[in-house]
């Protein structure tokens, strides 16, 4: 009985030893790689995100590989500890993770997030435009873009005659006050972001529209030689100079809000009507080769220069424009021209009209008179002692007295009916054409006065007259 009791504990002890040995001999459990650190940074010159991380240690000593997850799994089985997310974009937050795997697929994910700043660049897709920016040292690398910080330093930009067809990137130049992009191949131009502009020159391009409603500081606009079919100036109250000439498709122009306008050129356009009654500050007006159905300039008292040549005029009233100094009204159908109130007139070109007389008695300061190809039978110039240039060819003049015009330097009077010409008082005369008349004698103060290039009929003779 005692032997049985002694043997039972021995059996129990033996069983425990066997169980213990079996437990110790089993495999160790697999543990996932340890936590590691991920760093996310934006690349200095792009919207790339550069990821880097410390190596994850595996408790079981297994080799570790990595996967990068952003929106989708971008890379697997990486052994390196860096990876770049390409062209993520600007102005957004990037969220993803780097996952460490051992060879048993045990995984340890570590999240990353990074807010990408705004784009430091503006795209400049036109190679010619960017090359010009490089030449001006506003850019340094031909990579299709320009740093905003560089563009924002520029206040004046001239890119004329560079073969540019696309001015994209100009929106980055927010501090521009002067822009000249004339003589290129632009079909569109967006200056809505260039609100500091005071002067814009975009002439000689291929523009059919131009939106300057945001450019309220604009003082001077030159958009001539384009294909504009409209021009809204309602928001440009500061405008003082406008040149929209040579836009044949431009058929209307509202200047009622541009009361500061001082210079206006709208020659060779499709305009048929022009209202300048509110533009009392206009000093210069050119609407040559534009066939307006009449124009009232009686509300423009400080007008000093007027060009209405080849405008289809049959009449012209400038009696209210007493400040006028220069008048070009050639190639119209004018039969009369009243200059009696224009006492400040210094230059007159009325070539190619139907004038039969021209009264210049009140225009005593006139220095240049061009009146060829009319029907004048007489021309009284005795009060016009400031005259230096006279061109009156192609009329019906039978006499011409220039003895009072002692500072006359240029005289062109061919193709008339003159029978004589006295130049004995015109000691300053340097140019003469008087052929195709019936002149027999040309009086001079000295034969040395005669220049070899002066032109006359062979039948006419120079003679010294006292």
C-alpha cells in the first residue's frame, strides 16, 4: 500500500516534466516589424512629395520590405527608405502610409500627411515669350515656367516683335504698370489679373477681342492693327489716350464714360458714328479713312490737332475749335473751308478736295500750307509771313505772290497756269518745283540763289530782279 502511494507522485512529476519539455521545444511566435518614423517633405521646385523613413527593426530578425500607399498602392517590396510621389499638385493635403512587412507578411503601417503650398510658378508655354523673359533676366531657365516671386518684381515689360503667339504667364506679373506686346502673333490676351496696368500696347497682333474691364487704372491703350470687333471702355474712366486704328471690324465705340480722354485715334475702322459731346478734354483726334455719318466737334474747344483725311466729308465745321493748330482734311469732297476762327493754325493740309477759294487772312501764324489738287484760282498769302512750306500744285492759279513770305524754304507750284514768279524776296528758299506752267521769267535776287535741283520749264528763265 505504501509503495503505491510513493509511486503516484512520481508519475505526476514525470508527466509534468514531459509536458514542460514539449512546450519549450515549440517555435517562437512571429512578431510584426517595430514602429518606425516617416518624414514627408515637399520638393523645392515642384509639387513632388519626398518620403523618407527610418528602417523598421524586426523582433524576429526577419528581413523587412516596404510599401507606399497613397490613394492606391504605389510601390511594393521596397528595400530603400525613400520614395517620391510625383506631381501631387498644389494647395492640397496629402495623406497616406508607409507599411513595413516581414517575410511572413506581418505588417506595421505608419501614416504620413503633408499640406502642399500654392504653386510658386506660373506656366509660360510659349518658348519665344520665355526666351524674352530670360533675355530680360526675369527668368533664368527655359523650363516652361517662371517663379511668381520674380514676376511680381516686374513693373515694366516690353516683349514686342518676338514672334510670340501665346502670352500665358502674363497673369503672374500682377504689379505691371506698363506692357508692350505689340507686333506679335497673339490671337488672345488676358490682362484681367494685371490690374495695376496704366499703359497697354498690344497693336499689330491678331486679336479679335480685348477685355480690359478689370484694368480700371489704364491711362493709355494702343490696340491698333488688329481684328477687334468690339471694345468695351465703360470701366476705363482714367483713360486719356486711345489708339484703336486699323480695326476694320470695329463698328461702334462708346466713349461716354471716358471724359478724361485727350488723344483719340480711330482711323481706318468700321465706325459710322462717333459721339464726342462728353469728351471735352480731347486735344488730338484722328479719324482719317473712317467714313463717319457726320461728326460734331463743337464740344471739343481745346482740340489742337485734327486729322479727318479721306473720311468722305462734304462739309467741316471747325469754327468752335479755336485752339486748333494742325488740320489735315485731305481727300474729301469739301467745296468750302472756313478757317476764320482758327487763328492759332500753324499747319494745314487740304489736298485733294474741291476748294475754289481759300481765305487765310486770319491765319497769320501758319507755317505749312498744303493745298494741291483743288480748284483754286487765286491764293492770297500776304498776311502769312510765317510761311515756310507752300505746296499748291495741281490748281488753276494764274498768279502767285510770295514776296511777303520771306522765310519760305519750300515752294511747289507746278501744274498751274502761272505766267510769272517773283522769288527775289525769298532768300531762304532751298526747294523749288514750278514746271508745267507758262512762266517766262522767274525773278531771283541773285543767280547764286538758284539750286541745281530746282525744276522749271525749259522756256522759263531766271532773271535778277531789283
